[in-house]
């Protein structure tokens, strides 16, 4: 190249500099590269309550973390405790969760039990002065969810984190920076889905154990597909649009799994937001086609979000973005999409190409990062990424949306529902 022509490396550094004008250096570092951070202080001593499928996933994730030490386990099922002990061999075991909460070797409690049992455990843990990580949804009733959130807010010295792992997803955080700049233009609508062909039914050695395991199949104990799954899509919309839903309507049906359950295996919900923005969520246990995604559509561009990949698809008349010329391009539904790579800024600054000279997908799971965030909040007195209020708002919205889908009606939301007094 001649002296008058900028080199590829110079161009990339300029692109990186333009990004840093839009996003502060603090945002870039904390958003895209959190997984490289080292633990602050000694490992947090955790007690894990509930050792089902997800509880074991949490245990396995904690075992990989330098910020965690599992000191106690609790489950009412002896075999679950035995399997949990294989993952955390040094942990004490308790059939009664109250004994775990009383243990002086437990600083923080992780609640991974069936949703209807969260309230009793969370209130006991807060009362005992323990930090709490509670899986989402917080509860299956408005009253229980409110009781948890109110108790958490009344104990400001304790850290409470709702299990909305998307708020810790490094890709979601990275893309949020672009959303904040108005890259969507005027938001118009959101489409989200979660499809997976599975029964949700689990088998057990006794009818009693099988009943306990299959709490998600009963309307009395489950918020259904919208509450147990859709809550994560809805929370992403709450987060990106900085808004709360105002109404929900929906439909549901038991299409395939007619095995005695009364929870629908197929649902559709329309969740309304201010400014005439609507989120359409659909989910089925009958088909796995197209799996899971959330799509935000605006006047300038659309964002297609999956857990590990994201693409920005621009409208033909949208403004030129300073960094898009050298961004990684991929075909998405017959459109040219800009791949949103979580570590793009650091790669560009180094004079390299995002998606080519570095990983396309985040290197850590959202669950790992969520638990890491929780430990960091405890050790540094920082705010948790998903507060009790965040979890409460998402829980109430999905409980009501599930109610609307079951009754085939529209439910207008009262603003006071989302207030904690």
C-alpha cells in the first residue's frame, strides 16, 4: 500500500475507536469480556437446595467455578442427594432444607426446587441472613412472588438474584449496547418462540415420586410453557425495551400429550407493551422445528437473538453504521445479517476480524456467568444483574399471560401489580 492509503490494521483500529465513542470503555470491558475476570475474594460457600435435572446442572457449573465452594446439599429424595454428592463430594447433605439454611458453613442459598416451593425456602433463607439465588419464575402465584420480592427488598444487605440467566449472557449484554444507541429505530414488534418435542413427563420408581417430579403438568402447581419457559423471552423484551407489559391475551391447547395432564402442550400469547409494541410468544412440546429465538423488529433494523448467536438485519433505507463495513456477514432467512460477535471490539482493536480470528459464540454459558455475577455481587457489594424486582415483574407478567392463554381471554395489567410496597 502507498503512504496515502490506510492499512487494514489502521482501518480496523479506527472502527474500534468509533465503537468506543458509542460505548464507554467500562461498558466494553464489563459487557464483552466478563468471562475472563478472576474471582474477587475467597470462594462463596453455597448451599444448593433441589437436586433435580437443573439442580445437578447448577452443581456441575459451580464445580467449574473458582468463585464457588459447595458446602451443603439438600433434597427430599435420597437418590438425588447421592447423585449430588458425586458432583460435590465434600458437601454436607440434608433431607430438610431448613438444616442447610441453619448451617454456619453456608453463606448463600441457591433454590432450584419446583416453582411452587420457592416462597417457603426463600423467606426462610432471607430470615436466616443468607444471600439468595432463586430460579425463575419466582413462584406460580402472584401472592407468593410478591412475598419473595418484598422480603428480598426489605433485606438490602443481602444479595438476591433472580434466575434470569439471559441478563448475564455475554452476547445479550453486548447486543444491548447497540440497542441502547437506537439501532432498531422505532420498535414495532417482537416475535419469540420455544419449540421442543418432549413430553415434560418424568418417570419414577413410585407413584408418589412420579407425582412430585411432574409438578409442571398440573395447572395447580405450574405456570405452564409461558411461565416456565417464556419468562426468559419476556424478560429479554423487558430489558431491551426498558418497559413493562400492559396486557396479555392468548390461546392454548392440549394437542398431543394426552396422558392425564391438564397443562397445555401448545400455547400462543400476545403480550402488549406501551407505544403499541406487541410481543408474540408461541411454544409447543409437539414439534422441535426452529427451536428457540427472539426477534426484535424496528424501522431501521431487526435483531434475531438466539442464546449463543445473534444477527442484525438492516432495512435498505436505514442509516449507515460506522462499523458495519467490516463486520462479519452471514445469510439469515434470505437476508444478509451482521453477526453480533460478543468479543468483536477487542478483536477489532487487535487488528483482527470478528468471527474469523476469534470465537463466534460466547465461551461461557449464561448459567456460569449468572452464578459468577452472583458471587461477585456478594464479594463486592455490587448489584445483581437480575434483581428481585426484575424477577417479580417477569413472573407476574408470565403468570397473567398463562392465565390469558388458558382462558382464551385478554387481561389488562394494573400498574400497581408491578409495584413493591
